[in-house]
C-alpha cells in the first residue's frame, strides 16, 4: 500500500465548501535581489499550483497572486498582493490559501492574526509545506499562531543581527555614511573634501557668515542677495557624482550648520526612528534627531574638517539660542534696546518685551512685562521700566568688569 504524503493525509479537511471556491497561491520574496538570486525559491512557490490540484482543485480554479515579489512581509502596507488576498477572503471567494511557508504570508503578528480571523469567518483553509490547517479548529489555530509568532521573531532576529553588524562596523569608523555638500567619496571608500574649489569656498563662506551675522536667515539672505549657489553632487541616476549648482534654501543651510561632519566628527545614530511619530505605511518617517550624548558612535578627527569642533558646538548653541522660545533669548532684533531678549521680570521671572516711544526727535525704549495681557487678553501689566536708565546702568557695569 502506497504511503500518503503529509498533505494528502490532511486533505480530508478539504470539503465541498472549499472546493467550490478558489485556491489562492500567494508568492512573495522579500527583496528584488532575492528574486534575482534565489530563483529556486520562487519556482517552488509557483509549484504550489500542483499542490492545489492534488488537493482537488481544477487548474482553472487556482489563482496565483505574485504582485508582492520584492516586498517585505514585515507590514501589509505597500503589499498590493496581500491586500488583494485579504479582499478575496473577505468576499468569500477563497477556499484555500497556499504559501511555501507561513512567513511568506505575513511576518507581522497584527497582519497574521487578522488573516487567521478572516479565514475562520469565511471558512477558508491555509496550507504550507507541512500540511493543511483549519483556523476554526483549536489545535490548528494554536499551531498557526505559533508559526506566526516564530515568523515575527525570526524577522526580529534577522534585523538585530544586521543592526549589530552595522554598529560594529560604525564603531570602527568603517561604515559608509551619507556625505553632505562639500564632500565626496573616493572609489576606495575614503571621504575627502570636494575637489571643486568653488564648492569648498561656498561652504567656508556659509560658516564665516554665520559667525559674523549670527542667524541662519541672515546667511540665507546674504547668499540670495549676492546670487551665490550651492554645489551638490548627484547621488543617483545616470549622472551620479556629477556636480550641479542649486539655489540655497533654509533647510540645506540648517543641515550644514547642524552636521558634525563639517567638524571632522564621524557620527552614527544621530537620527533614529521613534515609532510614536512614524506615519503608518511610510517606513522612512518618524526619525528624530538625538542629543549628542545619545549618539551611538562619535569619533572626532576621522573626517576632513571645514571648522573646528569648538566652532561646531558654538554654532549649535547659537542656533538653539536663536529659537523663539520662552527659555531662550531669541534672535537679536532691530532697535536700540541693549537688553532685548535678555531682560527678565524680577516679579514673575518671565522675559520682558521691548516697546519704543517717540519723544521729540528721539526714540526711547521701554522694558515691559505684560504676559497676562499677551496670553489672556486681559489683566494688569506686571511692571514696566524706562529702558534708557537700565541700559546705562548695564553699560557701566559691563565696562567696569
């Protein structure tokens, strides 16, 4: 007597209710490189059509869904094939879902248990290389849950191994990091200053003007008024590595002034993903800039520098002080008041604002604490002081010191 194969012994779970519907073969590979290099795995998955025929389905009633070749199973977002599968199951069109292994269907617990619940409600079965499972049956559901948990844990372990390898390479300063304008990477992997002298001159001009003018917006206005453009190296496409000149913008200047690379610091782990700020379906979002003491790797002097480390920290401190927040002095405004943004109320501790009054031919400053009126639109002024006498006193004390 011929011995039955495992799925043939379990084929008794397949009834007329399932055979009246479609058998769906779900095909997926995680990356495009796997599709190119691991052709045997793809062929095995397409071979599940014969498996469905062996369980009783006609070839014409077997649907192959392979839109997710090259897509990760870590999330249902962006997987058109998986979403199509879920839709067909929900509409009651599917009697059997086949995958070479359960991890092909989903590596996320949320997606996996949603699929199990939908199959249980619609009466669809699941099958892999080990057998046929009915999600309604307690033992089968327990086994399916275990398989899903193992798939999710396996993905976590793979990510941890790759992350550990990247961090180990970064600690040695050997991991290639993205280089901003003013730098290029040689074929050997070494990071060097851009060979174009005009590119270097513009980068040095930005740092010099920030030290002189003190605000990012002032630097931007200077570049625009003098028609100075920034030299960028293309990172992708047919012209990769070519130099192009583009008009300056606020975000680019902010990135230049915040980047530790210009001070020769090799930094890794400055931006890390915060799941609470990540937009669903957009894995590249949610990155948060960490404080310097939270960087995973920081190696001074490893890269060629445009400025000193001290100048880098001074620029960061000045940018933070320029922010319009209650705890910072803010950007220096136009006007004759000496303590604009610095004077604080001795009664409530809040920062005082400056008002100017025209008296004859002269404009006199006045320091005012009117936070109640500003925040609530009513109430008394905390206090107001004539600016001339206060500025004179502070000037006298500074000169004496």
